[in-house]
């Protein structure tokens, strides 16, 4: 009873932070401006409020304990001493952060894994585990504005996975025949490493992954170093190059081939493919430069320094837009070309909308998945797939049912986050907007959206305001019922479209 009461209090505190989340940009993924330094000590800080606990979450109504209050992460450094598939292994995560309030204690999102030792600026810290929260009390309070370093030593458990009843189905560590890969969306990063886990919160990541002989490691970003270790082991070091949300982190170990090519303007493209799948997946993977060029015509320059496809030798049910290195299950690339291209374009589109322009809170997920599905459908319609009008008319017919079952596009619940409404149902909102304002204005809205909010987090109200600004008319009365209403509005330009009756 005491634990439940404490947890209820912590959820209430997290929800209290929702005002800050929705009313300001303080969690909007501020661009990275440098590494944290060693803490200068309490005596160097100006006087201020007495130290108090950081909030256990940033107040997202759908997942109130996601993220943490009281500090900003400047960098994660992950040291993983990988051993064998589904075998626990030693790990250390080092977090460079800055206190945004005077902290008596703070939380990390961290689930499972055997905890060994936690230090803050080198001094042992007291810890308490409360569900998926690791509560850290440093030896001395941390003054507001002070940089500090947290080091967490633990035994990583690569069998940790969780399940959902929506499109995600299973997430966390995903086993492969000779190693693993990671699918952290939506909140699975805490099964991998201690983290400040919310899609609006980003920080650069350094990965140092040691592998047994014969295996390779890959992670988001650029390969910085490859160092032989005793016994034929190898330590691989990667730098994410850009701040990254925890749900978009990727680390994979296996018998891989690295296949290099170029995209538009010499963009480095690096595919990571299990040795036995290089030839069979080449036809789909070779289309990436074409997909990049097509999307750049509509959304502007690709927003990161490199891209590639990690072919998953798994029964993973979905692909995932892990930043700069999308995971695509092998079966997606071994089947029909039209279907393969839909998945490839979907994950690539996310790098503009979802990765570069992050969502501000989980109810804004329609902006990420809706855009990815819209451009996936549009590309497919131009390359042998179902016409855009037919796909959207089919979605329109089912839209009231989806609203009834899963909430309006911008009104999900936590269990319905990744239901079809967030995909085709949200692409339909963008289609309706295009029908309302015309192709040219819609294109300007889209390019302005991904340019203005590049490297930042933005939400539904931001999109409506920007669309209104670009269109030169207030689109709030038009978009509000599409995004929030219980019934599907009429489709502009298609008075003959009808919505199917709702069935309970």
C-alpha cells in the first residue's frame, strides 16, 4: 500500500508538469550546444531556492512518468560489453547533464537490469527503484545551473521485451540469430539504458560497443573508431552526430556486411545487412537514393548527415525510423516491390517528420505517423500502387469507426497510440488539408513545417498555426473537427464520399 501511494503521488507530480509541457518550449529539444563539464561545486552557485526533488516525469498526459524534471541531458555515453545472444552482459551509462533547478534528488527512466553502482560526480549516490523510475539521491544537492555527471553501472538484460496490442506489438531488445537489434519505440529505451525518455527530449549519444570475434556492431550516426581488444574482441565507437530521442536509438550486433553508396549531393548511405541477405535485399535497398531525391523535392534537403537501412533478420512486425539508420525487417524487402517501397519511403519520411521535427507530446503522434503514411501512399500511387484517391476514400469510409474505436487523430489514448487512426486516419487529415488549400499552398505548408521546426519539437497547435499563416487564412475551424471531433467532417472537393456507419 505504501508503494502504491508513493507512486500515485509521483504520477500526480508528473501530471502537474503538463502545463509546462504544453504551454512552453522548454522541453522542445533545444539544439545541442556543447558538452557538460565537471560540476564546479555548491559554493560556486548563486543563492536560490532550497534543493528539491526533480519531477518524476515531464507531465505528458498519456505517459505521465516518461521523461524527468529538474535537469537537461547534454550527452549519453553507452559502454556495452556484449557477450552472446540473449545473454546478460556488463554495461555502463554515463550521463552528462545540467540542473535546471536546485536538486535534492532526480529520476532516471530505467526498467529491469541488475543495478550495481551509481555515482554523481564520482561520489556514490543512494538509489531507490520505483517501478520504471530509478530515484537517485546524490551525496550533496546539485545547485541550479550546475553541470553534473551520473555514472550507472549495471548488468544489461537483452531478453527484456514488452508487448502492446497496437502496431508495435513487441519492443525493447529484439533477438537475431547471432546478436540483437533495438526497437525502443514508444518507451522501451529504459529497458536498454538509464535515460530521460520522452520523444520531445533529445541529446547526442556516444556508443562504445565491444563484440566477440566475428561480429560487428552498428549504431546511429558515424563510426568513429574500431579498436582490437584482448581475445579477438573489438570495440566499436559511434557518434550519433545529432541529438537523438531515446525512442530512436539503434544498436545492433551481428554478422553484418556494411554496404556503402551515395544519395543526393553525395550524402553517405550505409546499409547494414546480415551476411546472407546482401544479394536478396539489394533490389529494395538500391532504391534509397531515388527515395531521397523524391522526398527532397517535396520536403527539402534531408535533415541529417547520413542515412541507411538496417535489415532486420527477425520476425519483427514493423519497420522503425531509428535516426539515420532505419530498421526494416527482411520480409519487407524480400516480398512485393510496391509493398517494400511503401515501407522504405515511410521510414525515410520520418526523418523529416518525427526524427528532425519531433513531437511535443504523445497526442501529437498523428503528425509523425500521418505524414509518413501520406508520403508513403503518395509515392506508391506514382510507382505502381493504389491511387491516392482510392486509398484516401477507403480511409474516409472507415474514419468514423476508427474515431469510435481509437479516438480522433489528435485524441489517442495510451493503448491506441499506434492504431490505424494514427496512420491512414491521420494521412487523411493531410489529404483533406491539401484538398482545402490546393497543392501549391499545401506544399509550402509542408516545406515550412519541416524547415521552421528542424531540430525542434512541435505539436498540433504549432501545425495548425503554421498552416494558417502560410495559407493566409485561419484554418483552426477547418482542422479542429478533423483532429479532435467525434465525427468525420465532409471531404472538400468530394461531396459524394460517405462514411460507413459505426458498429459497436
